[in-house]
């Protein structure tokens, strides 16, 4: 006879998936804090890192409003949607334009030359 309580196989798989997903989200959240300060020049570092952090906080606040209606439609739907978002963010991480290892932190924001000017960007 299959177990009807919390320890049923379906509940354990869902619990394991939730722990793995939460760990992956925490990992990506920490990467934002590690990478974003090195990606921005000193002049805009606080604003850039703060914006990244704010977007993560907004996503955290919005997640329950997405998860509960999806769960009402199908108990597995929130897992599929959040797994899809997690995979999409992993793919987007490959689009990061540069590695920060051994890179000198810039102090000023690089500006592009004016149209028609032959002067290089500073």
C-alpha cells in the first residue's frame, strides 16, 4: 500500500526539487553580489550593484504571486516555470561579456565618442 502521508515518494521528490532549486537561487544571488561590483566602474558601482540587488528582491517578492495561482492550475506547474527561469538565467550567464580575473577596476565610466569624431572612447 502506498504511503499517504508526507513521506510519500511524490512529496519527497518535490521536497528534494525545492531544496535543489533554493540552493541554485541562493548560488545565483551570491554571484550577483560577487560579480556586479567588479563589472561596474567605481563611479557607478553602488548604483549598478544596488540595481541588481533590487531586481533580485523584486523577483523574490513576486514569486509567491506566480507560484500560488500556478499551483492551483497544476501542482507541478510552479516547479516547471521556476526551473525554466533558472535554466534561462544559467544560459544568460554565458552571455556575460568579460571575466573579471586579473582585470583592473575602472574608476571612470567609459564614454563613447561623439558622432563623426575620430577620437577614441575614453
